């Protein structure tokens, strides 16, 4: 496929915020995509080069793109930077400069999707002496052949700032619309932005595609299988230790009584640990990998956990769900998440950090064991397997503390004990529940003490004034609503000027600066990656923010580097809390 054909789709996607319209546009693209390009298309429309769990990075900064544009167009780096300051988007800068430039050759090679993807992937493979120049050459090669509008989106893909609003749910639905339109009797009404299907058949195919994604965490692979081999081949996909899957999520319950209503009686109560959630896998060759709930590979950052797993878990291969909880090595008392959060991104002094901030691995589920997929086994059976293969040692590796009961008083006592140990609360789990990756389906809930906080993502920021002018000091935060981020307020308190006192302005600025997508004056728009826990005194209705709500007296409680956009609070969560305070 010619790259310009994909770019035309990017433009259409940019112009609409309607989820169904985006799905229809993408499904039409997938219909005409040949199987050799299907993988590239699905990655690129999501603003990716590799699968979500692949840790390879392009490593191209905004400054390097300025160097590329200067090289390709003949404009000085200073001129490019001035235009960037005015436009706030390097993709737009690329469009403007290449459109006006007179020195470029009149004959251009036609760019293909494959060529663009090959060059972008090569960027991640380069290392050693001369890497910067080689990267400049690879991107320059593309921009020299690119039409202005192609250049715009090449730069956006390189910088990871595509912003055409394609979330995972849209990709899944588009695959079904594209490849099974006849089977589901599909029809889309563009005028009404609505679609008609045989609902039973539609749900059948959605579930098939979703299941395959749950096992592979890669919609490009799912689409390629369907395109080349058909729907029946999806059933042959298997869990693979070493390739992470989305962990199961748990909805909130108001209290113990509410938990019983949701998960049934009797149920299993377990401590809710205040740590880093880790998916631990061991493949058939004995290789152990650790992934966060964001699918980041943190095996190097937690070397002691790897040793514990080797020593205390007796199985040839497995995928285990767990929580690494920090503790004070002098008192052996558990510490809050924030004390070990800095270990997640750590690249240096790892051994020293593991001694300073050691962790205990608390195992609470298993989803793959000695070649067998356990996703559809009951939680009761999965726990039995854990008990069989695990040798426990306090402060190293243990099974989650568990109580099975239908008695409210026993459960309340267990809840209080968890809090006394310094944990967040308890989980309540349906004993007959299966493991459903990435879904809140009622198989388990979390119960925490009443706390007026939300996990939200930063989408905008502002540079400070006076002595704080070098820092981003005010942050606009957003919740999730059907894969769309809606703003709920602006927070500027709770941070410190010195890092040793807690989360600092400097630390936050270092996190946000590489994520800046647009900058106009003091205001910046950032790639939505930094999750923070935000405290507040009250929720108010407000026309100022796109959610329709605003947090009164918001403050930053802590960073949540272990969480992703999938984990932030939804608009429904905010509405629910708003309605509670009205009672």
C-alpha cells in the first residue's frame, strides 16, 4: 500500500471525534489492505512501531527531528525551532517547510507503508558510534521522498504523537466490521452515525477476536491470522510465557456487604497489597521475565524477585499474577507503594536499590502452568495449583494472605487486619470465577477505606513563574470515557520544590518534558502517559472541563508509574462519587 493512502485515512480520523465513525473509517482501510501490510497498518494507526509489550524504542527526540528537517529542507535549525515555537507541533512544521522548500528534487520515490515502517524499525536497532547520524539519514531518506502531508505524519509517528484517536476497542471492532460484515449482516449509516448488525452473531465474532487478543496482546497478529487463514485459526492461539497479557482488573465495592452482593457467598478475601503489580513468567527454557501492569519489562529492575521465583516456585513454565511490596529492611515493616516506585524506571545502581528498597513478592493468581492455559479454570482451582507449587518464605516470596468465608464479621475483621499491616484493604474474589484479562467483570472486587482520590492522567501542563519558571507546575488531568480522555480539573498543589521531600516539580518536569506534543507560550499539551493519584475535597459540576465535572481543591498525592490509561478512573466512576456526595 502506498503511504499516501494511509495518510489520507489519518486525516479523516483527525477530523472526527465520533467513535463509530472512526471505527468505520478504519474498517474500510482494513478491507482493502493486503495481508503483507496489515501488521504495519494496525501498528501505525495506533501510533506504534512494535507491539505494546515490546520494549524497543526509536529514540528520536524533538531536537533530532529539528536536525533532520534542517538537513532535508536547507532551513537553519534556528529557523525550524522558531517555526516549532509558533506552530507547537513538529508534524505541522514538517508539512510547512517541505511544502515551501524550493531546493527539493522534483522527482520523488513513491513511499510505501512497508518502506516507512522498515526505516522506523531500523531506528530502534541502531546503537554505538555514529548512531545519531544514521538515525538522521534514515528519517531524512523518508522525508526527502515525502509529500508535505506524508512528512507531517512521518514526523508524528517518529515522535509518538500521532493523536488520531484509535484505541484498542476501536481496532477490535474495526477488525470485525471489516472481515465479517457479511456474516453479521453489517450496515453503517454515515448520516446517523449508527450501525445495524445481527447482534448475536456480532457478539460471537467480537468475543473470538477479543479472546485472541487476550492471548497475544497484539491486534496486528490477530488481524493477520484472520486475513490469511480465517477465524478458525484464532482458536489455535495459545498463551506464551515471555509475552505479557493484560492483567485482570477489579471494580470497587463500597464495603464488605456490597462485595458479597457482587461476587457471591462464600468468597475468598485477600489482602490488597500496596505495591507494584508484576506478571511473572517462566518459559520452557527457564527464562524468567517480570512485567508491570503497563506491560513494561522490569526484569532487570527486580533481580531479587527473579532469584525468589527460581528458588521458591517449582514448575517448568508458568505465568503468575503477583504484587511486589516494599518493606523497611531495618524494621521489616511494609512500606507504601511510593517508596519502591522509583525502582520501576531504574537503569543504574540496581543492586544498591534492591538492598535499600527490598520487596516481598505476594502471589495471588496463576494463569498458565506447565503448558496448560488456566484462564477458564476456576479461581478455587488456580489457588490450589499455587499452593502445590509454591514454597513460602516471609519477606521473600509468599502467597497472598487469604480468608474464605461468608460471614460478614469475619470478613470485616480480616479487612481491619489488612489495614493494620499497612496494606490498602482487601480483595473479594468469586471462587468459581475465571481469569478475564483486562476486564472488570465481577469475578473480583477491591474494598478500600473511604478516600477521596482518583487515579488520573496528565494531558496538559503550564510553565511556572518567577523562581519556578524552569518547571512545569500546573497540570490538567483527565479521566477515561469510552477510550476518550475528558478533563476534570487542574492541579498545582501537593508537589515539593526539593525531591527529598516527596514528588517534586523538577521530577514532574523531567517526566513531562519528553512528552510535550505542542507548546504555545506557557501552555503545553503532553502525550497522556503520566498517571498521578489526585486527592480532592469535593466534585462539582462544571462547564469548564470536557467531562462536565471539576475537582474542588485537587492535590497531587503520588505518582503511579505502574499504571496505564487503562487503569485511570472513568467518567462513570466520577459520576458515581458525585452522586454519593449528594445523598
